[in-house]
C-alpha cells in the first residue's frame, strides 16, 4: 500500500454511517472537514500533552469553517477519565455559549476520544462530533464504533453511551511523536484482530513487526486500514453489542482486571489487553478449543510488539480471587457469571463462561510467567 494515497473505510450504519480517512497530512488540512455541517462554533477537546503539539494547527484548519473555534485542555491520563474532566468539557461548552450545532473535535488518544464522545452524546441531549485520533490505539480501535465512556472507581468505562462520530480523521503523521511504549500498546489492539477475525493478518503482523516498530509509513497505513475494516464489519453488524461485537473485547476481561487491580494508568490499557489476550488464549486452550502452538504463537507476537506477557500479581493473599472479583464487574457478566471472549478456532472468537477452578489455573499459570 502506498502511504501517500488517501484510504477510506466506511462504517455502514444507515443514517449514522460515516467515513474513516487514513493518511498523513490530514488533520490540519481544511479539506478534511469540508463536508461537515456548518455551525457557528466548534470546540476542540484535547489534553496537556497533545494540545501543545497539535491544537493550534487544528484550530487554524477549522477557522475558515467555524466563526468561533474554542479549545479545552484536559489533564492527561487514564486516571483523569472521570466526571471531573467531563465537567470541564461541559464548563467550556456552556461558558462559550455553545449551541446544539456546535461541533466537538476529539484531538488525542482514546481517553480524550471516549470523554469527548460522551460529552457530545449528552450536551443538550446530543451535539455532533468528529474524532481526530492521535494514538495508534485510538486510530485502530477507540475512535471507531461509537463507544464512549468515563471510568468509575469501581469499574472501567462503566458510565457512557453509544454515540457515533460524524467522521474519523486518522492522520498517520501524528504517530511520529507517540512514545514507543504507547505505540506498543496500540499494537495490542491491532494484534487482537488476527485471532478473532483474520489469521492472514496475524501472519502479516508476524512478518512486519520490525517495520511497524520502526514506524514505516506504509506498514502503519496497512494496519490502520485493515484494523478499521475489521472493526467496521463487526460494528456494522452489531452496533450496540447485542452479541457479535463482544468479540472485540478479546483479552479485555482479564485486561480490565489488571488495569483496575493495579490502579488505572499503572499498566497502559493496551499493555493490559496484550497480557489479557495471552490469558484468554490459555483459557481457550484449557477449554479444548485451540492448541498449545496457537497460544505460543500469539504470546510470541505480543512479546515481539514490546508488550508484557507475564500477568501481574494483584493480591498477595488471594491473587486469583482478586482477579475473579474484579472480572465479575465486567459489563459482559450476567448474574455474577463471568463471560470470556475465547478463540474457538484460530481466526474466530466466541463468548463462553468457564469454571472458576479453571480460570484460577489460568491466572496462576500466567502470573508465574
Ligand atoms: P491515551 O488517550 O491515554 O493516550 C496515550 C498517551 O499518549 C497519553 O499520554 C496521550 O496524551 C499521549 N498522546 C496521544 N497522542 C499523542 C501523540 N500523537 N504524540 C505524543 N503523545 C500522544 O491512551 P490510548 O491508548 O490512546 O487510549 C486508551 C483509552 O481508550 C482507554 O481509556 C480505553 O478504555 C479506551 N478505549 C476505548 C475503546 C472504544 O471502543 N471506545 C476501545 C479501546 C480503548
Ligand atoms: N473496543 C471494543 C469495541 O469497540 O467494541
């Protein structure tokens, strides 16, 4: 794929369909926003890290279209994905007299994107918004599909709404400033699409991991496009997670327990998901669905991406018990029964429950290394 060509993926959701534009030199080009509805004002939501890097350029790109362009800068980090930060967005919207047509622009990673989307879903019962994701994780996953949320001290992403953006602008150039650890975290969500949907993509990732870690533009363009295509297909068939969409949570049940158990921000979301996928693959093996070679292959790729594969101990006295307690809070749980996304054959995922004793064995094995 030539990285200088504009790639477009469409999320097909009838009247709520929208395009994901993928290329470099996009976010600061006014043409990227030309088809959006007119409005008197726009609000850029960003954070203290991304704002200084990119907000002024986005502001300039939007200035010709919106008479007033305001910016609100949130504190940076998963620990700030809270009511307090959400309120800063509402304070800015109300303070600037923003109306029902005001367009919100989420400029940042998944944290900014999820909070901006939730603010857009609820301000005046819904205003339009655009995702301008600047992390790999946000470009391949969180900016697409309309899940928006904030965290609650008792559980991750527990308060939120399904609310689709009008457009997603994946500017590959913004990935140049991303710290290496964040690039690896994004690769976890990319790798996810292999075992759940496309083993050819997994093989491609195995062959091109060095190019990806070196941020070769063509390799990055390929994974952003292929990831968005797979996510678009799933979301187009099950927007509100009645069933199928749960497969996108492969690794997340264990992963969310790691994030909450260690304290938000200790491990990055993508790191927790990467390790969670290793744990979910082990569980799939114990359930007799995949063989040891598959688990080894996935674990090796996750390690190659620079991600941790040994699960952390969350509690010295009863570690597996603590994992189970946290996982019962997962949104997929039903009447206290934990539902896991497992691989029922390489390239296909399913949602299953498993006996606690078996899950304890998986946790013990994965925490041992
Ligand atoms: P993040 O938003 O915290 O961004 C990671 C870090 O990189 C932050 O410090 C950020 O300021 C910085 N950053 C962002 N872009 C940068 C750039 N171009 N250059 C330099 N620094 C940059 O984390 P994330 O990994 O993007 O997103 C994780 C969040 O996404 C989690 O809260 C998770 O729950 C959520 N998520 C949501 C969905 C969904 O479907 N809505 C899917 C997956 C993850
Ligand atoms: N990242 C999971 C989903 O969008 O459903």
